[in-house]
């Protein structure tokens, strides 16, 4: 996990790399941007199951809609504990398909055995296998889990629509993989998302 000193180190690294690679527009943006720390964004309260569920709810919906649905789902799960019904989940604002995904995750005993410590000691392909085998979890959701639950500093969500838009703006290509910014591409994603709001 990183602290604010690490966030400053990464920021300086990005300034150096963007200048070296003639990413002039990104360099100019960085000079005005706030230093971003991942530490404040890594999930510390939710268990893994709830984090996965919250992330699935956040797929392809607006931030405000996702927040509203998540609040209803979390309240329902907290109240019902072991008596969750798919039909009741869908009444929280979920599609029937997403309700089924969430129901299966809640009843998945293997997820209960995965601690952050275990996940951080696993190889990337092992982590991918575990999560991509879950219905409702694709590459985007896997990336979010790796970034904000496990705390991996070098995840690049190149399939994210916001990241694609920022890549086109700063690097003139939606296909750009940002290898030069490794091993801090999670930070890079945060700067790219932040740029969309500026």
C-alpha cells in the first residue's frame, strides 16, 4: 500500500515520463493536476463479497444510479442475511440477470476464504481465474477488484470508456497500453479519470 510520499513519487515519475515521451498534453495537464493517492480509495470497510457486488452494480450505469441501487441492496442484504431471494434483489432496482449474479456470489463459499493477504500473494493469472469464473465478473470488474480491493498499483483498465476517451485526448490512440507508466498504471487511470472532470 502506498502513502502520500509514494503518491508524490509517482506524480514526479509521471511528469518525467510524460516529458521524456513527448506526451506534451498529458504533461501540461499533470502540472496543473492535484497529486492523487490510491490509499484513500482502496476499500477498507466492505468484505470481498460486498465489494464484488457493489462493483457489479456499478457496471454500465451512472454513478448516482449505482449508488442508489447499492444502498438498497446493501440494506436488504444486511437485514436478510441468510434468507436472500433473487426476486427481492431485483426489487432493489437490479435486472433479473444481475440479481442472479449477486445471489450466486452471496452463496459462494470459496470467496469467504479469500483474504486480502492471500490475494496479494497470488499470481496475476491465479487472481484472474478466480474472479473471471464468477458470473457477472468480466475484465472491467476484475480490474476494479485488483485496483481498489487488492490494491495493485499497476492495473490498466484500457477497456473503460472514460480511459479510452482520455487516451484519445492525451495519447492520440484508444489502443495505447501505457507501458511507459508501469508499474504505476493504476495511478495513471486515476489521473485519466480525473482529467474528464476538469
